[in-house]
């Protein structure tokens, strides 16, 4: 399964574990493949640095390095996507569409409200884990 991880899911996985952590564990076990773009990775790094200031005991960099090395990278071509309430979320949809991803995993209300686009489903970590990874 090919997925795009919203920043809130990856950062929650790194700093807090829980269901987002299980999604990341599924990636490490080879059950899913993360797809990302340079713009998404920049956001991962920026938000990771912000959260690290509040939680200095957690070092996000090793996991970000693994994601950078082992994720499938694409450089999406800009296109019109007149469907998203939050312009900051377009990068996830664009990446997923152009990489032909199966899912966007997100906790973002705007993306979740969208529910999907073309053949890509937008799911929360809990729904994804329950419906597709039987956890």
C-alpha cells in the first residue's frame, strides 16, 4: 500500500506514539510505503523542530533521516485542485494524486472531511489501522 502521511501523523508518531506510531511501525515492517515530496519533507522538518523545543528528550532526526532515505520521492507538477478548504493541505493531495497513492493518512479535519479524491482515500490513523492493517 502506498500512502502519503500528513505531517500531524508523522510528528505524532515520532513524539507520542499511539496509533500514528503504529502506522510508522507498519512502514518500518514493510507493510506500507511512504510517498513524499520535497515540500512535504520540509514541513516534516520544520514542525519536528518546533515540537522538539517543547519535548527535548525526543530526537526526531533519526526517524526523519530514515523517512528521507527510504520513502519514495516525487516532485509533483503543480495542477489545479479546487477542492481543499485549507491551501496548506494541497501538497498532500497533489503528491498522492501524482504518485498514484492508495491513501492519505491524516488527522486534519479538512483532509478528513474531503474523504478522498479520485481513487485515493483520506483516512485517520485509527480507521486505516483497523480497516487495512487489522489492528
